[in-house]
C-alpha cells in the first residue's frame, strides 16, 4: 500500500478573467484550485469591439473553461460574501480556503464588456447590436478614452461611410497618463478616417433609449452643438467588482471600489488573501498588468505552500498602451521608449489577431473550423 496522498491546500480564485485564469493555471500543480466564476466561458474582452463589427470573432473570444485546469475545478457560481478564508457563494455553498485570490475585475458598459453569464445570450446581444449598428448611418460614442477611440476605428474599418462622432468632457483623448505625441498621432489618424472628435464638452442630457439600439435622436452639447445620430454607445465607466467583501476584508475596500493591496499583492491587513487585476489598487486596469500580477500572486502563494523562496513584489511599469484603429491602423507607446509604436507594430501586437491565440492556448481550447471564411487558424 502506498502512502496516503497528502492533502493539498485549497486556493479559492474568485473570478475567471485575465487575472484569475492565470493564477488558477499556475497553481494547478501544487494546490486544490477552485476557480469560482459565474460566466459559462472566459471572455477575451480585449477583442470585444472587433466582435461587435465582425461577429464571426465571437467563438474565439468566448472560450470555455473545460481545458484550463487538469487537477482543479471551475465552479460556476458567484462569490456572495467573503471574509478571510471563508467564501460564501450565491448558491449558499460555503468554501473554506487556505488562500483566497480576489480577481473579480471590473464591469464596463456593453459592448466592451458583457454582463451576461450565458455565452449564447452574450452572443445574441452582440449580434443584435451588430445588426443595429450595420443599419445605422450616424454613430455617437460617449467617451474618447482607449475604448471610444478603438470603437471608432473598428466601425470605420468595417463601414468607412458611417458618420462617427466621439465626444468627451476632457480636453484630450485617451486620458491623462499617455504622451501628448501619442494623442496627437491618434487624433491625426481619427481625422484622416473622418471621425469627428469633440473635446472639452459633454451632452446637456443623455441620449434616449439604451446603448446599441437603432433609432434616430438629437441631443445637444453643453456648448450648444446639436448632434443627430441613429445609435449610441457609452465608452467610459470602469467599475471594480468588490461588493462581496465582508467582515475583516471589508476595510480594504477603497471608496472607488478597488481593494487595497501591498506590493506583495496581499490585501492590506491579510496574510493569505491576495487581490490583483482591475479589482486591486496595484496598477491601472489593463489585462497585461493583470497577467504580470498573476505571476507575482501565484509565485507568492507557491512560496507559502512549498516553504521555499521569498515573497516577490509587483512594481508597476511606466505607462504603455497599444491603441489600434481598425486591424491595420493605430499607434502606441511603451514605457522607457521615446519612439511611438507605429501602425504596423500596433497591427502586429494587437490589431490583426487581437491577441486571441495566447488565450486560446491558455484555456486549452481546441482549434475548430473556419470562423470567418479564412483557414480556421485562430486569430
Ligand atoms: C474593449 C476593451 C479593450 C481592452 N484592451 C486592452 C488591451 O489591449 N490591453 C490591456 O492590457 N488591457 C485591455 N483592456 C483592459 C482589460 O480588459 C482589463 O484590464 C481586464 O479585463 C482585467 O482583467 P481582470 O481579470 O482583472 O478582470 P475581468 O476581466 O473583469 O474578469 C473578472 C471576472 O470575475 C468574474 N466575477 C465578477 N464578480 C464575481 C463574483 N462575485 N464572484 C466570482 N466571479 C466574479 C467576472 O464574471 C469576470 O469573468 C481592454 C478592456 C476593454 C473593455
């Protein structure tokens, strides 16, 4: 008779987005990983705007979890109340974990992110918005941050004749963090493709109806400009999801909803509860940052489990961003580099394949037949 198998510590990972899937996969060999996620599939929302204009991308951005873990389990449920190692799920089930990883990310208005847990329902919502957008001549986008700019580029690349207006109360596009040269280059490209950009002004009252619905309307800006469009989308409003924190954990919740973490990505005041990605204070909300933080969290939990190694710290890199304007346009900046990323570099890094391959591989999803009349290679 062999030795009885040694019990592995339980790691509860809350949220199966960019942060959660990376942590869960990295610890699958040393722990009993329980990945708790209400959605039926991982959503590669970095490519969500491409899927809006080209719905043949949908199967490649909703990736089932079945192939992610070989030892651990994915539990399709929602964390409802979490205090230390006690995780109460919406179903009423209670998990007592040795380590808890808060990776519940952020909500963002559709179409950039989806609030639907069923893949079929999420596909249907995108297909309906695609049909409405295809039929609309004039499009109003509220918010000229990275999402608004990218959406304007996607729409123009697919339907060059649509009349697009981007409006933002800020004095420039993309937000405060990025270089003036980058903003100028993106503004130049938007102007070249005929996108109208109204900055330093906002609507006196919001547009009628829901975003993504077809129906002509007229609104006014606070400076008196009249805008008529057939459809509108909201392109601002990241909202961290942390409403389930209770007891000793609730104190780490900041007024903006993010969870305060130490450089080790341990939640402030906690030893065995970690937070990362959009829900944590460690960095700006980027999938790339979530991935780098996942390596730190997984390494630190592994160090606790094995008793080997020091706790590592996460250090945010200087601001960097890749801003595609359709599959072949755009620009970007990398921390520590003076030169901007050219349109060709942006197409290579993101615009052409929208980084789908790496997530198809991470999720262990078998490559299926052609999605859009191409050779069937993902991306
Ligand atoms: C259109 C668009 C394009 C983008 N492009 C880029 C890009 O090019 N590069 C880049 O670096 N970043 C990009 N981002 C930002 C990036 O998508 C986010 O930073 C990223 O989603 C953060 O990952 P996350 O795992 O922290 O959170 P999320 O991706 O939000 O995942 C959180 C997960 O937690 C689940 N969840 C929520 N509540 C609970 C609960 N109570 N219990 C259990 N699970 C829960 C959710 O269902 C979700 O699956 C883009 C964002 C958008 C919207």
